[in-house]
C-alpha cells in the first residue's frame, strides 16, 4: 500500500553507506557493489535494489487529488524524490550514489566538478563531500561569481574548495580541459556538470521501475499500464534519459520539460542513452517527447505566472516545488491537463527532482520566496 505523506514528513536522520568493493572488468568498465542499506524515510520503511550493485530508498508516490484532468478520470501523482535525502535531494542523490563508491575506492584526492553560482549540483556535491568525508572542489562559472551567495556559502561551509573562472574558461574545462584540471586538481575524479555520467543514467533508470511497482500496489485504482506518462524536468537530460531507459511499459511515454531549450533535442537523450537497449516504440511513436513551450523566459528566470502557480499548487497539494525545474514542469502538466491533451483515464506521474535550495537564489536575486 502506498502512503500519502505530509510535506513535513521526517526525512532521514541517519545514513548507512558501506562500500564492499569495485569490480573492474577487462574492458575497463566499472561496476559498483555496495553492502548495507540506506535508511528509508519513516513513511516508507523499505529499500529497493538497483540490480545487484547498490541500494537506495524508495521515495513515496503522492496522489494529487484535485487537478484540471480530474473530470476526465486522469490520475495524477508526484514521485517525491525531494524526500530522498534532506541535503542531497532528488536526482542529485541518485546520480551521486554510484559515483561516491568509485571515488572512495580509487580517487582518495576526491572530486572536482562544475556548476554555476546557484548550482544545485555544486550544493549537493559539497554536502556529499562533508557527509562521506570526500575532498571536493567546484569550478564555478563566472569569474565574478559572488562567493557569499547562499548556495556557494553553503558549499564552502561544507568544505568545498571553490574556483571561479571566466565563462570561456569554464566551457573549455567542461569540454576537454583535462590538462588544466589535472595540474590544478591532481588525482581527482572529474565529475561532469550536473553529475551526468553513465552510472547516473543507470541509477535514474530505477525511477521508472519504482513508479510502475508503486502504481501496481496502489489500492484505489487498477493500474493496467494504459496511457502512462512520466513527466520530468531536464537540465543536462541525464535523469530524463535514465527514466526513458527504465520504462518498459508498452503504452508508457516520458514527457521531458527542458528548462533551457537551446541545444536540447532528441539527440541529447539518445547520446546519454548510448547503447542501452530500451523497449520498442509505442504505437504513437517515440518512447519520449520533449515539450519546448514551458521554458518561461529562460534558466532561473522569474516568471510571475509560474510563481503564482507554485504557491497555488502548494496550497492544494502540500508539495513545495523548486523555482527552476519542477515549477516549470508542473505548470506545463497543468496546462496540458487543462487543454485536454492527456487521454481520458490516463495516468500522469510527475517526478519531483528536488532542488529546493534553489529558493535561496531566487530570494537573493528576485526578492521572492516559497
């Protein structure tokens, strides 16, 4: 039976994370093996295995009872990955979990990674570094990025070494700056922007599997797999690619809401999927679809209609959305529901990818909070 947690449910207060070993194959690929469990929130009381390699808790699936598609018999749920961990929220926790084991095993110098001055990714990596005792460094986009903004202040207080660079240097580092990074941060694991790795795609594939399992257990309606839509916001597209890879339902489709449309397309997802085998196309075509119409002015921009929606959605559902990613996605879902785009009787699941620390940046930049 699924539970419908209150938004103030207690998150984890303790984590157990014991690395058994790292298996290295002749091809040079690596698989991570964990021993022990990560404690799930009190309202779930169980964990789910990702293959045989590592365990993460099952985030709850919450019903949204009142929405524009209700009269058409559409069921709307939110996959509450924002409750996975109080500091390393949502998709960041899923992406980092497999990396942490490899770093602890093979990179004692720690991690160096990339992000903007209000980056959820830098914030999460810094917290993970403190929790797991891993040295971490962040290359920050923008030579004059304010080191005292809330996000970077938290990162620094968590022990992250910050290295602001020009936008040109930042792009050069992201795309083949290994020599400079090797000199400045010798022996470090170079973690791509947003934590976008092949291991992260594999980890995020479990989101789809968890959702299917939870829907099958839900007692208030019979889930037949007919017209299932899993919705996810996208930055790098890593989480979205994982969800596509893990969705095996014949009539399921992933709806992707990019927060920035430029350079984000079908090839973005296909490249992240690589040679992973996915289920055949649905009767209507692709396993996924990209919805470009909800960029709302660009990345991390203040868009009053979206902000008003966030406050309204929180009042009637008890769920706080983040202002950069999930707000745009849920705004788009409600717009699609209101226009009758989803077939009657379908099931829509929105993945809450966390990122609530982003409200700190919105408060500082625009003077608005949740």
